[in-house]
C-alpha cells in the first residue's frame, strides 16, 4: 500500500507470521492438556506447546466429536509458560479460530485431529492476525493451505498412533514432489499445477527455490528421540510431538530427550547417549492394520 | 578467511547462515564445544531464549562462550540472542550467556498478534552506512531493552527505546535484520564491530 506509514507499527504482516514460524525451527512443539504438563514441557526445552483437551491417542480411544479446547484451560496454560502457546481449531471452523485469536494464542493449528466442521472448505487464514499451521499429506495439499494463508506447514503423519510410518510417507512425498518440480521446464509447470491441484504461482515459486515458501515441520507418530531425528534428517525443520510424550511411562526425561535429539539430529553418538534408559514409549497402534476410516490424516483435502 | 559460527540449536539460525555466506563469510553451524571454541565470531539467532539457553547449558557451551566473550570474541545477537546476552533479564533466572550491560524484558510488546514491522531511527551513528536509507525492523514477540549502562552505545531506537546497541565487540538487536533484504546490520557487524576485512 502506498499510504502505509512505516514509522508506525504494521501489525500481523505476512513477514511477522512466517517470521514466527522461522523462529520455531530446530525445536520441538509438545501437546499438553494441563498447566502442569506445559511446565514440564517448557522445562524440558520445548520451544512451544499445543494446548488441547485430549491428546490424539485419547481422542482415538474415546471417540466422539473432538472440538476446540475450553478457553479457560488455554488461558491457564498461557499463564503457566513464557514460550509460545498454540491451540487447535476444527478444519473449516472459523469461529473457533476467531475465539482462539481473541484469546491471543500465538499460532492456530487448523487440525485434522479434531472432527472437521466443514467438508468443503478450510478457514480463510489470510483474514486473521494470528498465524496458522495446517497439515498436509503431499505437496498439493501443502500449497493449497499456503494459498489460503497458512504460515507454517506440518506433514500430517497419523496422530495418536506412535507409529512414524505415515509421517515419513508424507514428508517424503512432499520432498519428492518438490524435487520433481525442480526438474520441469517452465511450460510444464501449469500442467503440474493442474495435477497437484495447487496455485500456479506457488508451483512456480517452489520449482524455482526448491523449497516450500513457509517452514515445513513434521507431526503425527513421533514417539522416540530416534523418530524425531529421523524426521529432521529427512528434511523436517522442526517436530511436533503429540501423544508420544505424555502417553509414555516417564514424560519429563522423554520430553527432554526428544528436544536434545532434535538439537543433535545429525550426531549418532549423541543420539545413542540421549536415547538411553527412557523407559517405555507409548505402546502405540500400527498404522498398517488400521482401516481407512480410522485414519485422521484423510480428513481435509 | 574468518569463520562465523551461528548457534544452531533452535530458532532462525538458517537465515543468519545464508546471510553470512551471501556476504562472503565462511559460516558454520555451532552445535558442539569444539566448533564454539574455534570460530572467530558468533551469531546468536532469534528463537526461544529459554530453549536455546537450556541447550547451551546442557551441552556445556554457556561458560565457554561467556569466557570467549570476556576475551573479546565478536558477537551478533538478534531478539532471543539479545536476551541470552543480557546481564539482566527482568523477572527471569533462565540460563544465559551474559556480558552485555543491559536489562531486557521478554515479550515486552505482547503476544504474537502484537508482532509488527516498523521503521527504526538511527540514534548514534558511528557508521555512515546507516544514512543510506531507513532501517526496517521486524519485531516478533520481541523483548525491550529497558536500560543500558554507560559503556553501551544505542545505535538504533524505536519509540524511545533502544532496539540495537553496541558494547565493544558485542552488537545486539531486538528485531530481526536476517528477515529483511537489508544486509547492513550484518555488514556493520562483520566489518566495523568485528573488524573483519571485506571479501575482495
């Protein structure tokens, strides 16, 4: 805008939204359900927490409709830690998003872990001051969400399973497709955009730069320090851990070990040291035996 | 050739590595004590100051870097980096490197929805490069420098508060020069504060 007065504060610009995502690279974002868990996460070195009422493993086990958390619980968590606090809204539920923005959460996760509110449309994220993170299974889905205004992408994985196989599948899918775009000639990019179902301009940008226009994190199934380091070595820029910490035997040391593993993801000797004596990880569910209808990652488009 | 180390545990270290390379420096990520002991300058990036401080402590680098700073190691700190470099963090006893004689307040502008961009003013110009155009500051959950000692020079300020200060070989900003295309903060750090020769 030509009449912008830069001597005044320009709040919630695209650069400040993606900028916060940049600040969250190389760290771990942990799901927490209480202020006590948030403190354990922060003391372990979590760079942010995701406030939610039930971790994905419990949502899976208990069934029913999963919704945005109670604002009172989110505010208690906001008061208990100094690191950024994220919270989830249902896919397409823009009023839950408005409420989370009014609470001053630092990032909204429009998440497939909650029961979708709209099967046709996701939230128009450009209209919000608060930045959004969205899940994806492939490059087309990532670029559709970025087109809608997501300032951070996370590959979905399969939340609440403790099985990293889907997280690996989705991240490899995104990086393989990015590599393929880089090998195309300019005249092939419109066809690629059509096949991906993605905005043409973003396809052109990814083909030119070889990476997503916003940071790309990994989620869904990380249960051990080795899982976290695996996702980092595969190209994730940070890791979300949901059920993996507070559904394990001894959350505090495991939380710390996963933080240390992400900080040292290329150092096998340190990873060996970090992985020792952590007790049992969450028992988990193998994704290979799951019916398609039980998968959370197929929600959204 | 001088080597710049960027503390690369958490935060936007990648942007600092890219910027340093683009300006002709040899830049390496710092994740262990061996590298930290060897580099000719250190950059502490933005991110979460508690997380970065904790990891520096766990991996035995707080005292090492603190000691090298007392011996004159040049340091550029941005946002969370400035918190880690501050002698006083108001209301917090979190692990820190220290050495910069300022008092900072964390998240002093508010939560993420209060993050902003704005032009910042040149306060004390000991470098002609600042006059080439205005400096755009990107402030993300930024701290405020509440007070500075006599040995600290305020270089850039916003709304009457220091947003970039220098104390000898230490340069600290509360905003993110690595997120804009303007390379002057890094150039000033490398060539004036640290005194490294320009690449020819």
